[in-house]
């Protein structure tokens, strides 16, 4: 990390205590369905990605064995590949920890800024094949993908092209000498390595370009044709222009999305991932579906390498459960996915304290949200849930059916208190999921109303909780 350059009207009643729900369709809220044929829609893979909600980003590199190494500090030095020897490496342990955290997908950093590669690449010698680990016959990427399949976690790969200490390359993907021959050689390395990663390990759920992709027109590698041929269905973080399943960065490494956070974005966001975008809220009137992904390490940003890599003596630098819940509410609860950074130590394992923190986080999310007091779905300007008796609640979750577009522009949630409707929460974007938290209140009913939408609202889920 730390190299980002900018960086049908029918309701379903699910709760036994819920005795009624209503769906009042009113034309005043939106235009008719046949007038919104130009509504921006996600691809099926983007819907699948939004439904995944939580993933992990796994960092492991040669600098774990030589933490004093600074790839920008001495361009003429690279740690010897022989120091890389994770004798207890167990990718099953990694992915089980991810699964326990509630992650549905995992992205492995196959090559970070040092240039050391976790698979036996044919592009150069600076990789696991030159290390003593498994006598140079190992392939961490292959092990990772196999473990993902074993645990039912969707695999992804971080494939940064913007920085490489071994080839003296810095953001945004240019050799520091400016030499055209060296640049062509590096571009060939990038194209070779990405072809390997995208050809040899099966279908990838997500491809991660940290810092974006320098276009060929500006001197970068010719990546787009390879991506379109080898992994056309992968979701692509900060990917190149013309990629169909784009997602965007939220602008920080704290897991905090701006609000409102719209699923659609304009040309500056989709261009190449290297353009600074003010606010990073997205744009509700934009022409491309490009939702946000909020990345945050489990370890604090103030720890070594921003919390993305393991460092001895920093087991106390893990974010508390309260801090991780705050990130969850401000990412998944704001229509973005949460990507949690996991470290791997010099043994080749996720440290015990991290494993426990990940499981505690996953268990708490399940405890809070696996079972609602009541929920419903449907379409229209107004949805209501009514209860047999006054019921205490303090959370509401709203989800649009994003396969049919992001339609809501303003909403409000009211509770029926002593026979009167009182405002509990209101907002703008909903998208895949909006979590609204408020002070505990006793209500006999809940009403979701949509005073502004660009098409008839389609609510996948309205659910209430008391946490």
C-alpha cells in the first residue's frame, strides 16, 4: 500500500412479530418505468461484488525479512531473495482467518513495490523461485487460490504496475531514469507478469491496481487487451479506461467512505485511476457504474508501512473492535465494500492476535445483523412495517435492488410513537446497503418513504434491529 498516487409490489414478511406491511405506489415520486430506459445499471459481476460486501487484502513481501529496506531509498539495492523463507507458510490459515472475519473474497498482493514476486514468474529471477522456500519450487499464488476454493472465498490478485524497486520504477509506472529502452523492457515485464497471473490461476473475482494504470498512450504497458482477453469478467479496482467492471477508491486507507456515496461515477473517476477526484462521492447523474471500495488495514495506519505489513513487536497496533465496527458502518453501511488489510508474518502465518481480532469482528457483525426483528421488500414510494406491540429498535437497514439501478435520491425513516409518525433518520444515497443507526426508541411501526427518486424505487430489503 502507500503508493496510491491520489488513489413486484409484493412484500415478503419474515418476522413472526410483524403483523402488517403496506406498499403504497404513488406516481408523484418518479417517472414511469418505460421512461427510464437510460438508467445506468451494474453488470452481473458488479452485483455479485456488492453482495460480497467484505473482503481482505493480504500483504506479504521480502521486506518482512528486511524491514530496514526502503525501495525508494536506494535504487541500486535489492534484498537478496535468499532471505525469503516462510517455513510455516499456510494459506489455508490465511483464508480461514478471512472467512471468520466475514470476508467473501480475498485479494493477494502477488507483487508489491519491491518487485519481489510471490509466484515463479518467467519475467525475471527476483521471485520465490530464487528463494530457499520449498527449494525454489513453491508458488504462493497457486496455494492462495487453492485455499480460496477450499473455503468458498472468491480469489483476487493485486497486480500493481505503478512501482517496482527491482526495475527502478516509481509512480505512475515510469522508470526513474527516463530511459526509453529501460521503459520498454519494464513494460514487457508488466505484460508478461500480468499474462501469467491472469492465465495460470483460473477466474479471478477482483483485480487490484494500486495507484491506477498508466495508459499506453502515456508510456505505460499495453494492459487493456490482456485484461479483456484473460479476465474479462473480473471486477477491476482503479482499472484502465474501457474496463467493464470498474470499482473506485474512496480516497483514504481508513475504510471510511464519504456520504453520500453513489454507485455511479463520471469520466474523471473512470479514466485510469491516476486522476485526483474531489470528494470521491461518485455522481448520481454519471454515465458509468463504478462503486466505491474502502480499504483499511486491520493494524493501525500509524504502524509500520501504514499497517499493511507485519513488523515484529507491533501486535498491540491492531484496531479495536469498536474501530473496526466504525469502519464497517462507514463503508458497507454507506454503499461501499470494505476490504480489510491482513498481514502475514515471517513464519508465513497471520499472527494469532490478528486471527482473533478478525474472528471477533466477524462474530460481532453476525451477532448484530444476522437476525432482524422484522423485514420486508417491495417497490413504491412508501413501505411500512407494523408490530403487534411497541418494539424497541435502534438500527434500520435499507437495500435497493441495484440490478435495476440506483433509483433513490432522498429517503426518510419514521417511527410510529404513541400513534404519531416521528423522523428517525434521513439521507440521500442507498444503493446496495445503507445502515442507519439512531438512539433506541420504542415504536409500533416503521415507515420508509422516498420523496425523490429517478424511477420507481425497488427495495430489496427494509429491516429493523435492536443492537
